């Protein structure tokens, strides 16, 4: 059986999205910046895609900037917020310890330029404490950036509340919503969001295309120079086919969002129930305030890469936060942030479902994970020391 | 290209000599669960020869494959030959390891030497300390 359970990494493109892109490769292929009719046709398509996406997010078309994806949108949002702050002498930024590296590494580069960054802890359930955020706000805080939903453990942050806190203090608020858009209904204005990043390939759209929504009051800083596209804020000929594909995918995802999320949530909870029966394991992140698609477990006494590769042998595509899968020495910063010790964080498994996942697939995943965990424990000296009582179990 | 060679995957999927030896003559354990790899090697030694060897490993595919290959390489060998098994030899026998996984082969070499040292110590056999330098060749854990 082939089971794709890594939809947080990327998704299979929707047929409708693929179909919608095709005319823009070899029929309407003009450059939207060209004045002749072939160019203007492409421009019209671009305009209507922008309008549609804006209406789906609850903002104005001019507040939409097309980017190469979530990482670029995160970079541009944060750099813009920082530059605007610096002009007023405000050089303090607040974020969290569980952000994606597109945010964390951008913040690190700003630190080298003299910005101060406060990374908030999260509670053991993987959710930011808004009181801690309030306490961290200073006179010179110019930007708060908190992800909408975490890419590893799926926890959903109190975005509207965070936005309200920022609004009251006159601080810009950005959210990396790459994992959330298309899976949860979001209205940027109602949720007090000043800037939001999204990426099409997370909701069955094409790779290499995304959006930065920025409230019209925010003058964005360029990170790519060289043309008048996107109101001069993002140079480069617009990727018309991908933008159309993104629009179609988002429309489709949001049209079915409630039905899909009800269905996926049922599968998720069955998966959590099934894997939770494995002794000495733990669900990472709050069981309720998480994406309908996300399941993330730690299993004591084993290492995640081995688990992944043996699941791959069984036809299951999944992901892990072990150091070995990242090529770095430390396991997932997110798992460490919710208080998992290193040796536990190494044994993590992320499964991310979609509306295309079936009940049979979920049962197959449960059966396979149980088998593989049992096997890896049977050859693990760490496990032997635990069961023989030489060392104490960390997980119940 | 796949991350690992076919040989690595074969030893990972079907590791040779997995298990423990209850009455082992030498046992060696190296690594650290915090770093994500621990290897434990059990030796049965008779007449200066490794007559049996078993291992247990907590770690990634290359750690499991490296321990499996290393046990194959020393089984039935004279102790003088066992001491000559280097991490490079283990990695080469696996048709190579990715650069960031080379520490797994280092761990395998050290696990064997640690088990051998345990045997020498238990039997008060004299040995050259220099042959058992510990963990210096690998900066993986930064300890």
C-alpha cells in the first residue's frame, strides 16, 4: 500500500488547479507588463486572480503581493516591519521559539544588523502564552511575528488575540500562515493581522508561488529589485500560470474547508488514538488546538530516521524531527521548545493527512508504526536499559 | 540519488548479528542518547579469536548499518586483525556513507574497541592504551 502522509511538507496538486494553469503556458503567454493585447490579456488574468485571492483572505487586491513562496513572503514581511521600525528608532522584534526557519533565520540576520529579538517560549501544549507576549512588549518593539499553525506539531496560535494586543500597542503583526491557509478559514482583517505569508503548494497548488498580504498602510521594503511588478515591491515577471493555479487551489480548498476539516479531523483523532496505545509514547502539541491534519508523536527508545526509512519500505511517506533527518546535530527546535528532552525528541514522527487520506490508510499507518516501533525497540540498547530497569522511562 | 547506498540499506533492513550475548567476554557501549546514537557490542572470544559477536543500536539507518557491517568484519577474526578495523574500512565496506554520517562508522569502530578493551581489562591482559583512544576522532557530539 502506498500512503502519502506528509502533506505538511507538500501536497499533491489538485486536478482543477493543474487544468487552470495550462492555457497560460502556450496560449495566453504574454508578459503582463507588455502593452500589446497579448500582454494585457495576461494582465487581466493576473488582476482577476489577485482579486479572487484578496476576497478569499478578506483584504483588498492591492494588499496582495505575489512571491516565490512562503519563505520569501516571511523574509519580506519581517524585513519590512524591521525597516519601518528602525526609521522610528524602534529595533525590537518579538517572535516565538517554534517558528519556521524562514522566520528564525531572517530574525537572526536582523540581529546581526543591530535589532534585538525576543523569542517567546511556548507552553508545554505548544501554544504561546499571550500574557508572556504582553510582558515582552517594550517601547521600542516594532514587530511581532507569530506563526498561525506550527509546521511540526500543528498547534494553532491565538492569532486574533495576539493581533488585538499588537493593534492596541500600535505594533505591526505578521503571521506565517503557510500551514494554515486553505485548511482553516482565515479573515485577515477580522483577525487583526497586518501581514500574512502563504504558500500554494501546501493546499494542493503549485510549488514556487506564494503571497504576502500586507495591510495597505504598510510600505513594504523590497528584497528583490529590478522592475515595476507588484507595485514596485517585488521585481520579476509574474508567474502567471502558477498564480492562476494558486487561485484555483485556494478557491477549491476554501469551498470545501469545513467538510474537509471535519473528515480529516476524524482520521486524525483515530490516528492519535491508535498510536497513543503504543507504550511510552506521547502526542506532541495540544490534542484539540491543532491542525485537523497533523499528528506528531515521540516514541521512547528509538530514533526517528530509522523509523521513517522503515515506514518508507512499507510505502508510507512521513517526516521526523530527529537530528539525523535534518542533517544537524540537534533534534527539532520545536520539540525542544515544548520541553521534550533530546533523547525523546530524536524519536519523533510527524504524519500529516489530507482529504485524500482514507480510513484504510490510517489503519495501515497505525499497524505499520506499531510494527516498526516494536522492531526498532527490540534492537535498541536504550530500550533494553529501560525495560530492564537500568534507566528510568521518561514517557509514561 | 538516494541518501544511502544499496549496501547501507541492505544492512539497515536486515542487520546481521543483532542481539545480545548473555555470557559475553567483552562488552562495549559508545555514544550518547542525547546525540541520537548508541551502539553496544558483545564479543565472545576464544583462543585470541572473535568466535561470536552481537550488537544493539539506537540510531539512524547508517548507525544500524555500520554496526551490522562492523560485526560482519570482525566475526571469526584474530584480535590483532580486529584492532585493525578502522571506521574508513567500515564505511568503504558499505560503499560509502554521506559526509554527515561518517561519525556512525567512527562509533562502530569505537564500540568494537571498547568491547575489546573490556575483554582485556577483565582478563588482565596488557595492551597498548594508544590503540583505544576514545572519541577523539569524532567531533559529532561536540563533547
